[in-house]
């Protein structure tokens, strides 16, 4: 766990980790920057032609990913607790966790399915 993850408790969105194995740097940074709501830095983690699927909607390319981060992904304040990680292949990683916040229902168990290429995220699917 990086020092940056440990320092996130002071931010409006927070990140807690309970069972994290070695993840590629860009995936760890995704969660760190999401907790900071650093949208420019989040978008920079994605390849220009990346795809994000969240709440059943697909976003293609960094312009749509930025719009998702400014809109739907920023609607609520929440804490992300990472409860597990798994390498599904050399370029694919599954992160499981729980969001707790001021959104309807107050908690959500989620899976973040990342595909990476080089130093960028090329696909992210977020689903229960």
C-alpha cells in the first residue's frame, strides 16, 4: 500500500484498503485519484480510445470519460473500500470493493474490471 493511499482519509471521497495484492501502478492511481476527485489525473490514466462501462452505459474515448467523471461519477460523496484484487490475465485485473456514501441505498458492492496496455487503462467495467 502506498503512502498516498494511507493519506486519503482527509479527502471528501475516501479510499480504504483491506486486502490488496500487487496491482499495476495505473490501477492503484485510479483509486487514489478518484478519492481526491482529481479528474484531469484520472482521465490521464486512460488510453485515448479507452472504454468505460458504468451503470450500464458505455463511454468511449477520453472526452466521454471526462464527461462521465464530471457528471455521473461526481454526483455523490462516498468512501471506497477495496476488499480484494485478482489478476485475471497479464493485462486484466479485477478489484472488488464496497462504496458507502450519500447515494440511494447508501452502500454498493462493486467490481472494477480493468484491462490495461502499457501505462494506460484501455477498458474499465464497473458493475455489481
